[in-house]
C-alpha cells in the first residue's frame, strides 16, 4: 500500500525507516531520500509512528 503517492513511498518503506530509528515524519522522508510535497501522508506516518511506539511500550512491560 502506498503511504505517500507524491514520492511513491510504500508502507514497507515507511516501516523500514521507523525501524531504522526515524521518530518524526521529516526523518522518514530523509531516510527515504524524499521530501514532503502535499503532506497528506504525514497523518498516516504519524499514526504508524504511534503504533510503533505503542508496540514498544507493550514489549517493554
């Protein structure tokens, strides 16, 4: 599934950037060698970041 149509970023690209340490949408774009265009994807990226943080929080318990 595409998360960012402007840059052609797929969900797996975004998740890989998050796994590599990206903690904000700007860091995801940088890790994927792209830049925000229309920024419609930023909300989806933030949701994915929140999901990752939530999973880590439960794993730490």
